[in-house]
C-alpha cells in the first residue's frame, strides 16, 4: 500500500510488491505471546478509557495554550499519510514558513498519520533548522532512510518484506538527535504531537501522544521510553505486508492510514468540552484554526480496467476503498467546523486544506513506491504552492465527483 508508506525499496512497483506478498502471505509471521480473541477483546475497554484520557489531556493543554498565547487562537496542523508523497508536505512547510505574508503559525497541536508522523515533530518546532532537517530527510531518502529488500524475507518471521535498519536509525535520530531538547521544551510548554496506528487485533485506530510516550518513566528509565516510542513510530508507518508490524502492549500495530489518512482527533463533543473549559477560564471568542496538508491526491488515479481481469479488479477495489477515505474525511472535517462554529458558544472553527493536485497521480514516478525524481518534483511543487497567492485549496471534497480532468488526459 504505497499510499501510506514512509520509505520504500528503490525500483519496486506496487504490482511487484503485491505479487511478492501473495507468494509469502501464508508463511510470513511475527512472534507474540499466546493469547485468545476473548483476552484481546477484554483490552478494548481499557483502550477506550486510555483514548478518553488522552483526549481530555489534549483539551486541558489546549486551554492552557490559549491562556499562554493571549490571542484567543488555537492552531492545529494535520499531516496526512502518503509515502514518498510526503516530499510535497516537506516542500509546503518550507514554503509556508518563508511566506512574507501569512507565514506559518506556531502550532499548538500537530497530528500525523504514516509519513505525516515523521514530519510532525519538525512541524511542531517550526524553526528553520527543523524544517531544513525534514526537507533534507526526504531529499536524501534513498540513502538515508529508505529500507532495503530483505531477500530472505520468506525465512524470517518479520511479517514484512524489507530490512528497516536504516529506517530505524532515522527514527532513533529524530528522538535523540540535536532537536530533542527543543522538542522536550515544546512538550513542557503544552505543545503536542498525537499520532495514530492501526490495532490489527481489535480492528481499530489507536491514539498515542509523542510527548507523553517519551516522558514515560519505568524501571528502566528514559531509555525504555525512547525504545518503546521508536517502536511505536515504526509501527505507525508500517505498511501491512511490506514493513514489519510491531507488538505494543500485547497488540499488533501497523500503519494508521489503514483506518484514516488524516487524524482529526477531537470530536464535536470534545470541542464542546474545550469550549466549556475555555468559558470557565473566561477565555471567550476563541478561533480554532485547522490546517491540513494532504500528502496525497484526494482521488484514485484514472485507470482503464479490463473487465475480465479478476486480480486487477480486486487490487483496484482495495485502492479505491483506501482513496474513498480522502474526500469523506475532509468533508467530515468541514462539517465539524460548521457545527462547532454554529453550536459551541464562544468558539469558531476554520479549516484550510492544501492537497497535491489530483493530476499528479499520473505523473512519471507516481506509481512507484519510491522514486527520487518524483519526490524532488513534489517538493518543488509543495514549496511553490505554499509561496503562491492561493496556497489553500477551494475544493468540493466528494467521493462521487472527480476533480477537473487535467488537459493532458484529454
């Protein structure tokens, strides 16, 4: 599933990987302690309570951020999945930061899915050095973090096809590199990064707070927290069948994009709670600004299908099912903003979206899992879009209507 991958083997296409997965899906495995479906199901109530506690904590920190900022504003950034297309988001962030007018704000909350998880810590900091780092990471992806094919994958019980040694090292450097003290300071100042995984045992999305995970203190101290967080980030970007999934707290975790390709995190009821907490602090007329960077086009690429090609039709169904998330999620977010603005006293909510143009889905390299020239193109496209007079899209997000067909497809 290229759409959610954060780094992939050079030169492999989706079809080639799908064929390889088919050959080994029966024997690939990952080690876990014995358990039962009933035992897994019993964990659901605990997980639901943890999610409720996480959302409540997010709300309280946002209230404190509003009081600290003093401008009656909350800035939330949502970074989608998109694999190699994350180069678009990196370019957009760089161009946004350098805008002479309406530059990038300092974010109170950043949420990330898949490749967006890798971008989130740097976007939260929002400094020149942080944005330059994420830009360089994608520019050097082939040599710095793209995993290589594990040619013995059929003998290794990893649940994936690739060796992630370089990718793991990149995650470790993010968590323990020179920007880590700045991240700790941001978390101490109530700025937040929340990301999602897919719990394959329960079939639900899981929510994780990066700052809280890094701040865990067990018997092994901070090193155990860092190792656990590294595994969580690895799981959050683990495309099923390609990247090895991870076991966390007895549950199998992989790419959050299986559930949702953006992470809105807070529901209408949560925004109602936020409004009530703000009112209790005499913080009124607050504007929540939600900024969404879609590291992916919003609709599947147009494709001539052969009616008798059963395997192709099955593969196309999987792709279309995934892409149907995009317009539906964005439309739901816009509806949420209208509901919050209309029905939560003292609060307004705005949503702005920047997405890769849908015609990029047929550009050379777009169908590859990793293609350096295509990534460079998307970086440049993202930068130019952010620098333009119209960086935010005025789109009608509808799964039953395609964006305008580009001239070159006529």
